[in-house]
C-alpha cells in the first residue's frame, strides 16, 4: 500500500503540487513569523546584554508607578552622590554614572530622523568608563567638549554625515548645532531599526537634560569572586528612595520584559498564519475528496484483490502524510523569505525594530513541521474514511457513487448545530461582561472558527440559488458556454461550496476589517471635527509622539495669535491604578470643545495649584464628587493632593484628555521633563496662507513638530487607520492566494473528471475557445459565490463587533467602494485561477478523451 501511495503521487504530480502549495504558504507564515520575531527579540536582548557588559549591578531611577512610559525622562534621575557612596564599598572594583535620555537628530533637509515613535536615544560618555561602554567607534572620536556629538552609523550613512560635519540636534527646546566628532554603532547588533543615537560628554548631557548633579544609570563591577546578588545587597542600603538596584542579569530581564510588544506582534502574525492554514485545510479537504471520488474504480480494484478497509484508508492518509511532510519542509524554509517580506512590510508603516543575525530556533522547526503535517492529515481524515466505504463491486461498474455513511442522516442537524454554536460563542465573547480577557478571546476565536465551518457546510444548500443569480451574466455573455458553466456549478453543489468556502473565509475577514475600519474612521473624523475647534494644530511628524513644549512659547509670540494651548501628557497613579495624566492651561476651552457635566469653560483657568478635572463616569466609579479630594502620584514619587473642580462627558471615540486633568504649572513642577502631545492655536482671521506662513516661521527652530490646519489635522489623525488597514489587507491576502490555488485545483481535477464529457462537447461542435470560456465562467461563478458568502459573513461579524463597541461610539458602516473592489477582485481571481485548467481542457485530444475511463 505504501508503493500504491507513492505511485499515486507520482501519477498526479500537478494536483499534488497544487495541494501542497496551500500548506507551503500557511507553514511559511508560521515559520516566517517565528524567524522574524525571534530575530527581533534577539536584537533587543543583545542590546540590553551589551548595555551592561562587564557589569555586576545596575542602579537606575526608581519609578513610583508601573508603566513602560515611566523611564529616565519622567523620573528625573537620582543624586550623583550615589556614585561616590558605591565606589567606596570594598567589593566594588569599578563604577561609572551616565545619563540616558532622548535627543532627536535632524536631517540635512530639516526633518528629524526616526518615525512612528522610534526612540531617539541620547547617552553620555566618559573616557574612564570605557569598560562599561557598549558603543563601538566606527570613525572619528567620542565627544569631549560641549559642542561635539557622536551619532549612530545608520543615521550617518543615510545623510552622509562624517566626522567634522555639523548637525542639528533637538534635546529640550529649540535645535542646537553640534560638530560630529565620531560615528558609532551599538555592539554587535546588525540593526537598531529606525532608532537613533546621540552621544554627548557627561557634563553636556547633564546640562542639556536638566540633570546637573544627577545620573540616570550607575554601572557597578564587582571584585574577584563577589557575586552580583551579594553586591546588589550591599548597595541597596546606600540608595535614596528615588533609586533602585538590580543585578545586571535581572536588569536585562526587566528591559526585555518592557519590550513585550514583540510578543504581541508574534501572536498577531501567528493568527494570520493560522487563518492561512485554516483556508489551506479546506483546499486539501476538497482536493482529496475529489481525488477519492475519481479513484473509485482504482480503490474498488484494490478491495477486490484483497486490500482491507484499513489498508485503503492508510493509502489515502499515506499520500496526505507525504504531501504534508514535503509541504511543511518547503514552507519551513520559505519562511526565511517571508520573514524578510514581513520585516519590509512593517518597516513600510514605520515599525522598524532592532535585529541581530537571523535566528532559526528548534521550536520553529518543530512547530512548523508538526502543524503542517497535522493540518494535512486532519483535512484528509474524512475523505480517507469515505474511501473505506468503496465496495469491491464498483471496480466493474462505471459511474458508481460512494454509498452514504451510517451517520449520514445526522448531517443536516449537525451543520445547523455547528453554525449556531459559532454564533453563540461569538455573542458570548462580544457581549458578556465580567469574563477574563483570555476566556473572551478563546470564545471569539473558537466561535469564528465554528461559524466559518458551519457556513461552509450549509453553503451547499445555497449554491443552486446563488449560482443561478451570479451565473446569469455568464449565460448572456458566454452563450452556450456560459449556460454549461452555470449548470456545472450547480451539478455538484457540495464541491462548489467547499471550493468557494476557502475564498469565502478570506473575503469575510477583509470585509469585516473594511467595515470596522470604515466605522472607526467615521467615528474618529466626527469626534475630531466636534472636539478640536482650534484653527491650527501642532503635533510631532508622526502625529502621536510627545515633544518638548518649548515651541508653545514661540507660537504665543506670533502677531495675531489669540490663543495657544498645549496638552501635556504623562503617567501617574490615582485610585490605586496607573492612569494617563493630561495638563492644560486656561485657554484650553478655546481650542478644544469640552462637554461639561459640572463646570464651565472657565473651570480650567480656575484650577489653581491643586485643582483637577475628571471624566464624569470615571469620577462616579471612584466615588468622588466636585469638591472631593484624591491623590495623584507621579513617576518620580511626588504625591499631589488634588481637589476635584469639574467633570466632563468624554466624547464618543478617541479621548481628548487622559483620565486625570491637572494644571500645566503643577505638571511642570512635578514632572521633570514635561512633553506635549498636541498644541492648538487660534488666530485672527482663522487658517489663512498668511497666518500659516507666520506660524511656520515661528516654528523654524523646531523641526520635530509639524504645523497643520484643523482639516489637515483630522485627515492625518485618520492616516494611521488607513496604514493599519493596508497592512491587514496584505496579511489576509495570503489566505486569498491559497483559496485561488483551491479553485485552480478543483478546476484541474474536474477537467480530468469530465474528460469524456469534454470530448463529447468537442465532438458535437464546441470549439476550443468555447471550452476555455466555459471553464473561465465556471471559475468566476465559483469565486463570486465565495465573495457573496464572504461579504455577507464579513458584514455579520463587523455588525457584532460594532454593537459590542457601540458605547465607545463605533458605528456600523458599509464600505461601498471596498465591497465593489472585493467583487471585482473576486472576478479577476476567478479568471486567473481558470487560466491553467482552461488551457488543459481546450487542448484535450477529442478521440483520446472519448475513450478516457
């Protein structure tokens, strides 16, 4: 039976290859995801490890709150006297303090390096701390004066900077001019992504970042055989409340944990890989089902000469095992290329992360091979079981059909149960409150899976009416070929349905994403239009990275400006939880519409030193009313006793403020390095060319910000949604491509199956052109059935999601243009899928076809 399986594969090379492609692409997505994210993780780990080379213990500023945003810039460092105390310990062989902050490098054209929140790293350098220095000098020298800076090699290469050139740098305030003293790279890391590095001498760094007499980090090396944990224990009593100590390995683990978003990216990409494999499972199931039906007489002959049911089943599963194993291996190695493609795709939308040498982990090999083989075998199981029901008498009977199974009568109710169970789980996941996030995600994932399977099962009942309607244009355009194509689609509704189901899944997902994006885009646009009423907005170039507020004063000095209001942002701790904090001035109500529950547009100007504003629902849940007191703790440990002066109703959609609003003066006093998220400006005469020109002149020394009119601001804030939508489309395209192979496979197999029929049609006068047209129409009808089912299912899923998010202002919207594009794409996909089968069908020899068995 092994030889039979091998000969079967050898005799069906094309269909085996097309079947394998479905698994190859799915496994490649899994493999590529692991390779890419493992390489990125390795890059981060290498950076963190080399940051603390030759280090036993690390002293850093202590953050009073748990937040990835509460780094050195928000805590303000700790007294430099800590270094002297630590150096005096008998078990310390060396120690060095340094500054770590942010400084943006400016390109020659005046724009800043880095996109989409990539870190603009600024560090200090001292000659005697060389043993702790992770930076490698590529050219020139490290800075030694207040007018010098060393920059990273990637930035230098992009703009052709070399030692001796001048470069503009933005630290805190307007840009400053420095001389490039040297070019550096970070240890052995091959790429730091779109991050930049600026190196200053220690005194310059302390002055630039308002940290005179302070350090952000002190690295300590132990003597002899003194352990890192022992040294950390000795250091701990010497530290002030604003500092903490960890062993170097513990510090590396902590910083690695802080970049846990790589794990999120991995899970998202693996989800798309799972979708691709799920679609591939339909393709494999359909292909093997058709193959088993076509091999009826062959399998019956095997039964006649003594093969048992178990051997027949083993033969079918053996073929699937070989195909799955070869496809999994091919997909595993194709993952290298896909990893490069995914990396370029993420870079295109601004997600450019550090990378080291490519990581090909054992886990990647094991998971990819197991998943590829398992999916193939599971998809082949039902067709293999059907093969065991082939009676020996079918060997001498032409056109014999498989007898129904003993449990065939359970088919219709089972289909309904699976579909209902999928809908029930989705409703549970979307609308039931008080359940854990993991439980919710599992319910939604399993529910979607069951819903897709259920619709695929019941779609056989819908093929006849859908094919009649969607095939009508073919009958008018294609004449007799179109009529035959529609009849062929209806002839075997189960096969047509399972072929269309693969495309249905991809179309359903892109439709639901498009509908959700359309609803979110409308909500964002309406919220911004209603909330932000200033004439101009000033943001960072990417629209969401905070920036130093120095530009606010420059704008206020422009003639004709009637109001300038910047919104500070930071993290804090209130009511026992980490919260986002906004700080505003008295003019905020002139540029941002606030829907007051208690208070008025005059309230922000009346906050004084300890007043605060909360969102109405947030205040209600915390049981605090106007006049009530509550405390807010900053990352640096400062505690503020605040009095609630007003509450407002948050707009439906993106919030304009953080959970807690405090006065700007108070924020600037307790947050060491305040930053703005937005600045809004009103001018006499509104947004005009003359006013725009005056504001741009005022911002000439601030290349890290971008001036926009109100309409431009609204448009740019929605840009990220469009970029994310494009990324999702590209990732989902893989499942659509796999479904196309499914259509190709089915058509190729049906051409084999209908060889005599095609010979008869040719014998009675059908031309080769008409044969090709018939196959093309049949392919397009199948693709349109998949598109119709997918669009309907996508709308249903999107409707459920928007109903669950209704309280957040997300409404259901039909993306008409997208739907039209999807339908056209389905037609094009059907035509592309038909090229090879139509060619084969048209080239059949009429006499040989009439004798084909």
